[in-house]
C-alpha cells in the first residue's frame, strides 16, 4: 500500500498519517477525502463512475488517480466508503468475497442508516470498522470544507477503536458524538424527518405563496423561517407561535378551505390540504398534551382540520400525551367558536410570548391588577417565592425571563449563565404564572447597545459597584424597559439582591413611576446557602466552602447587640477562616444608601457579603437591628 501521487511521500513514512482510498467520489466522498488530505493524510486513489464524480476528483482531489474499487482498497490503509445506503452492504460483501479486505485496515462508511454491523465481512477479515455520519448536506464543492468545522458527526464503532473514529472527525474540524449501534436507525430517521421533510414543507409553502401572487416566495419566507428555526432549535416546542397556539380555530378552518379550493383548481397542489391538516392536527395535539391548550379549544381546532372523508381521522387525539381523552360534551357548537377561542386559561400553563407585539396581545384582555417578576431564568425556589407572592397580591402574574447582556461586563459569565426555558415554564405553571415574556436581545435592544441608559447614581458606586462598575446601569435600564412593556401595578424583587432592590426603589421614586416595589425575603437551602442560579457552578467541595457566607452572616447577626464594629469583626472572622473563599467585601451599610454604618450607630442595617468560591461569585446579606 504505497502512494502513487507524484511528489508525495509514502504515507507510512510519516508517523500517524494514513493512505486514504475513497470508494464513491460523490458529493460526500470527494469532500471528506479533501478534508483528510488537508489534515495531512495522503489520498492514494478514488473510484468514480460518473463524469460528475470525475470532475469532483479533479476539483477537490487534484493529482489523485481514478482507480477501480479493488485497486483503491488494495492501496489504502483507510478505506472511505461513501456510496448510497442501499449499495453499502453488497459492496462490503463483494470486496470480502474477492479477498480485498486486509488485517489492520481501517474501513469507514458514512451511511447514516447503519452502524458497524454492515461492515461485519470486513471485520472478519481483520479490518477495523468505523461508522461516521456528518449531520449536514453536501454540495460536493469546496464550500463544504469550511462547513465541516463544528459539524457534528455520529461515530459508531466497537469500544476499543471508537477513539480512532473520534480522532478522524476532530482532524477535519468536526465534533464527534458517540452513538450506539442500536440507535442508528432512529437517529437517521430523526435527521431525515427534520431536514428532508423540511424541504417538502417549505417548498409547499413557496408554491402556495406563488399562487397567492408573491414574487420570490423563498426570499419572502427567509426572515420568518429563519426566526422560527432558530427559536425551535433553541427552545423546542416552546417556540411555537401562530393560530394553533392562540386557539384561532376559525383561522385554521379558513386555511384548510383555501388550500382545498386551490387543490381543486390545480391537481398539482393536491398534496397541500392533507399535509396542512396533518401538521395542524399534530401541532394541536402536542400543544394540548403540554397543557398549552384547554380541552375545549383543542376540540375546536381538531374539528377545523378534520377530513370528513377519512375514516377514524378524529380518533387520534385521545391517544396523545397522558392527559386523557378529550371529552365530547365540552366541545362548543360551531356557532360558539368565536367565544370559545378566547382561550380559557384555567388549568393550563402560562402563555409564552417572545415579541413586544405578542406581549401586548397577551396582556390586552387582562382585567384587574397585574404583578411582574423579573428573572434571568434558571429558576429556583427563591424565584418561585416571588411568583407565589405576586399571585397573592395581583389578579394576573407576568414573569419575564431575559439574560440581560447590559449588566454583564466583559469576562463575566454571560455566555455560561444557565438557561433552561422548558424547565422554567414547567415550574411557573405549577405556581400560577399567567404570561411569560422571554425576549431575545434583539427584541429588547433592536439597535444594539442603547445610546440612552439609566444613570443609577452614587448608590451604585458602592459594594457591588466597586467591582462591577457598569452592572447597575444595565440592570436599571432593563428594569425600566420591562416596567414600561408589562405595565404592572406591583413589581416584586428578591431581598438577596439588596443593592439592586434599593436602586429600583430609588428609580421608581425619583422618576415617578406608578408601580409598587415589593421586596421578598431570601430563600435558603436547608443548609443555609442562599438560593442562586449560580450555585449550579459549584463543585461539591466548593459548595461546602460557600456555606461560610451564610455562617458569617449568622455570626454577625448574633453580635448585633454589641454594635457595628463587633458585627463586622464576627462576620469577617468566619470568612477569613474558610479556605477557598476569596472575599470581595463584608460590609455593614444603610439599607437605602449603601453608606457604611458608623461606629456607635444603632437601628436597622444591612450586613452584606460577596466572595468568590472557585470561579463563582456569590452574594448574600441579612437585615439586622443594631444595639444602641
């Protein structure tokens, strides 16, 4: 097995480099062969049947000889099989029958459908079987080479040789994902359903738009579909918007009628009505099973897409999810549809909205009082206490989930901040939130960083402001924007962020905002650690060290009768005694101005601490009464 490419060293003369043979230089084979060559391997031959394949070899593998399959296999240390799925098994058997496979030869195929079982004839001859499948489509041109960078590859191989497959993927810039043999059929079905059927769906939409008179339907759909796909890949079904989620059964019925009429005019579009009906029905069932539609609304939507000529068509809903069958006696008559579509929210989860427009639509029908709870997500019981208190104080509760980039300085944990919207929504459903507003940065700051921000004043220069000088300007700017967008009667904030709470109260007072600001006590873990989304960063030993913050506060509170100096001495002593804790500050301050409490002063005070445990920065505080 030696190289026949002029001027190229034999691959075995370079440690770790392989002689690669490409069997099937189609769109995938020529590109992967070129990528392996760029990584330093030598392509010793490639097979080609069509003129297009020969052209790809000339373009992507210049100088590589075009050979018959047996010659490619004979020369190669690594054989790359990039043939159609249905041809793979026969090809492997045929090479085995002619004695082509060699002991120690690495045999790699790229068929998504198969693991390594299809390579069993090569394995019996002593070859090393590896299955690699890139989750991307190929053009067969040099454009694909850059797209391989970061592309996930499913890697299936026996455990002892799995690192070989993973290393090959890493060499060409991909991201290896180990996949067991038995999972390959389901894996490939999921990719085909998501990617290939998406092509069918989008082209159907383009054909319908063209008949509606829209020029360049692909260009017209691009921003909408890009946003929908981005949202779905980020949030799954929670990204769903549109008439089904709104319960607009009349709109859905009108869609079906217009598509049926179109298909009657043009038999070439006959696939549109059944496709729409099927997808609208499945979308309804999924939203209903997730608690985002009431039974009555789901019945109306399913009636709107039912095909009277399809036997058993309406029986499917009862089997979806775990919520039981839809009850026939709650379905309103068609005449009652407009009122029913107003969506009775009783028993359902919160409405998720992403845009300003959808937020206005969700808030418009609300009557009575409204409370807002502002969060950055990754919700814990401390956040849920805020929602529970909001539920007690107002008729409607809006929760905002937004990781605000303005309050993070360069080098802080903006990108790493934990995010789990689906879990957050489930928690909020349990405590009675009505609306969840989860915008992206483009929605909150459509022009990028705002040129006008809230100036927080001198309170923001102390404590947190000393190490995070831009933090509170970002906090108050987003709080003000969210107050304007949600228009609440009451806004609830946690006492754990005591300086933030003081600044929000000052902003509301100084800018004459018509909202009541309520502080809610700190929620703690059973061991005393203040609940925080950042606690998830802590390793077990770091979490034990972090308990020193609450222990220091308890020590300081116990010394309150002796005055400010005793409080600080007790607090700082506990923190100083704990290894692995880097103290940022431990101060006794006025709860409103954040000014240090002077010696000898009595009354109410805020004992605040901040420290890094490992790379995680934590804060905590306690309100105490000082001795006179």
